[in-house]
C-alpha cells in the first residue's frame, strides 16, 4: 500500500476485525465509497462521520485517482 494511503487508511485486526478504516477512527473506508455511489457529497459524508477529516478523504481519493491513471497510462 502507498505511504500516503497507509497514513490515511489502516487495517488492524483489533479494529473492526481488520476492516480498512480511516486512521484514528472506526469509520470504514467502504462507507465513503457507499456514500459516493449513492450520490452523496463529500460534505454529507463528513457531516455523517465527523471523526474523518476532509484532508483524509481528499488524500485517499487523490491516491486512488493516481493509481487508476497509472494503470491506463
């Protein structure tokens, strides 16, 4: 996993059974994906999950974008 991603998303067997979560929270990364798939905004996600920072969301989306673009380049 990317260094930036390791600082934003963590997986620890002691936290939600190893489900990838935003660092420093118990909010699964999958919750962000589900919100975006449903058409919700990042602002609504942050409202619903106030322990996650905007910087964390932007960092994980930027990392995902970079990785996807590298695959098609």
